[in-house]
C-alpha cells in the first residue's frame, strides 16, 4: 500500500488531516501529516526541511511478513494543499528517489523562482508584505475571514471554529522566499485535485491548456491526472471520506487525463485570417500597427482612430512569445490596421488574480500614450478586451470618457469567478454596469457557444444586466466555438465572426460623435 505525507496550507497544521489520516489507515495505507514550523523566523526553506526530515524518517517497519528487506525506504506520495505545494515541491526536488507522486490539492503550479505570495488570494496580505521593514507574521484568520483564502463551501460553523482554533500566524518569509528547484524530480507523476466550488474544473484547465501559453502543455502529459471534488478549499474537513478515496485512486495512477491535440499549443498557431503586415512601432508597453497605406474601407491618411487590444490573463511573467508578439494579437492588430485604424496591443502585467490593479494602471497608461500620439485621433478610441482581462473593463464602464467610442469583448470573464475574492469589488463589470445609469458606450460582445460553464455564467450575468439597464450591447455568437476559437480549430463561421466583430468596432469608430 501507499505511504502518504500530508502537508496543509497556511496557518494550519497536521491536526486538520485527522479524519483523512484515519480513513487512509483503515484502508491499509500509511499516512503521516506534517506540522510545519511556526516560529516567526521560519522561511520557505525551513518548511522544505520540515518535509524532507519527515521523508527521511520514514522506513518500512521490520516485519517477518514483509517481502522487502528490513528498513528499505518506501516511496512516498507527497500531498501539498494550497501554500504547502511549495515546500512539497522543494522536498521532492531534494529527495526525488523517494517520491512516487506529488499531489496538488487545490494548489497552484509554482515554478523555480516563484514565491508563494503570488498565489495568496487575500489582498490585505499583499499590502502588509509590500510595506518596508519587518511586517511580522501574517495573523491567522478569524472564522469569518477564511473565505478570503478560498471557498468555504461545505464547512460548518464548527469547522470554521476548528480552523481558527488550530491556526497560528504564518511566518512572513515563508510567503516571500522564492522556491528553488533544480529539476531533479521534474518527471515525477503528478495529480491535481480540484475543489470545484472555487471555480476551477478539469474542463477549465483543459481549455487553458488548449488555448493558453505553451508552459501549460505539461498538464497534458499522460503522467498527470486530475480529480474533482464538489466542495470548497478545505476538503480534509468538508469531505474527508471522498478525499481519502481520491488520494488512494491517485496513488494507483488513476485520474482523468487531459485530451488536447498533440501538436503545438494553439497559442502559437497562425491567426485564422490572412492579414498582411503593417508598420509596427513599439512604445514602451504598447505596440502600434499603423495603416500607412490607403485602406479600402478606412482613411488613407491619419490621424486615425485606434483600437487598443488588451490581452487575456493572468499569464506568467516572461512568457515567450509575449502576447503582443504572438500570432493571435498580431493578427487582430493587423486586421484593425487593414481597415484604417491603428491596431495597438498593450503588454500589461496581469500575472495573477491579485494583479488587476497593476494591469489596470498599465492599460490606462497605454490609452494615454495612444491618445497622445499625433498619428492617432484621440477622440476615437476603442478598447477590445479578451478572456480574463474582461474584469479590467469595470473602470471604463463605471466612468466612460467621451472619446471611448466602443468596448469590445471576446469570450470575456465579466464577473469575478468563484474563489476570486482577492480581485476585490472594483473589478466587477456586472456591478459597474448596473451602476452606470445609462452612460455606457456601445459594446460588441463575441461569445463562444462552447464556453466553460464558469465563464459563461459571468457573461449571462452581464447580458442580463445590460437588458435591465438598456445598455447598447451587440452580440456576435460563435455557436460551435470554444474559448480561444480563433486558433483552436478555426472554421468559416469563426472567421466570419472575427470579421464581423472587427468591422462592427470600426463602424463605431467611424461614426461622428
């Protein structure tokens, strides 16, 4: 049977695993919860050593019934919940010969050099740790505050009280010290257990792998399996029986494998329309594609109207190719230039769900740069926003300037997803629309008919609010299109949808105010 090492997320210790440990041991497995060091000076390296120490202490019991030599080390299934995936990965990197599998329990995918803070959903923690000097340990949450760290669905008041009772302040350096990985254990089998009340499902992950950045392709490796639990962020409390069963199945190499094409990620595939190149100028975070030739449907000479394309996200920092250099956004910008508008792409810094304020500043700065350019008619600007960047539209909906002639969306997220509490109330386009009091600029919304349910629900909220407020929304549907349909198996229908959207946006720019 398997040997499980169970490491819990921030603030908590091994006691929250008690029911899961009992179920695993009843099944014949060995299970050892880890309590990470809590002294104020502890850092991530301290917690890595905590896990390594436990791994080194584990040996098979000397038993006459055992077919193995006495004392032979046993391979370990390492389970990291939330923050604990960082010390788990660090320990696996130190002891790759002892690791049979790593389980990400409602946890992220940190890479070498990543700090755990990047995945912390509570914005107050980011503010605290951004201050100069020693901020001291991060206070443990009160019962009503655990929702800042993840979905509390399935937890009773007793569970929340228990969490707060066993919790201790989190040493701040554990969140800021970068994870260091040598790659020694990069090929170990991996399982992701997704707690779906937080908004992440296997279907959503599969869509990200299919259409997102190339580094996500590793999730389609046959050594990677997935399970879903229909509960919140603490399944060891809300559904210990189900979690124990899933862990046993994971150890047996079960789990759903992702089904995505074997060829390169659609992120790097050619754009679905054949668009010629136009002069391209880079100004800081903004690339401008200039229509310097007489465009059949546009204006032969500037100043021209402009469309600022806002790429989706979150995307990792240092992504290659960068979004503005990808065939996808090059294609859209060139489409705009072909009609006689400046097609601009902003390279904003939405790298995690706590980065929306920074990304909003990047977009606002890009708009100012664009409007100040003498080749641009600053009174005729459109914003075209994709995917997870859709939340950035809230500012422009809440206070639309007169020169903003159009807002365009393509398969956007238009309200924070479940578990995205760290985004904050500012970035809620649905709420902003309900409060806009009829001042909205025209909206062009392109919907994917095969959108993931979580994202589709936010779009329905937005269109319902638009109907109620009589906001001017024109919808372009792609009934058989998935998220990222432009590069994911493009069809004649998807090509026509993109052309219609581009022409509709350009028509809004061409109309007199």
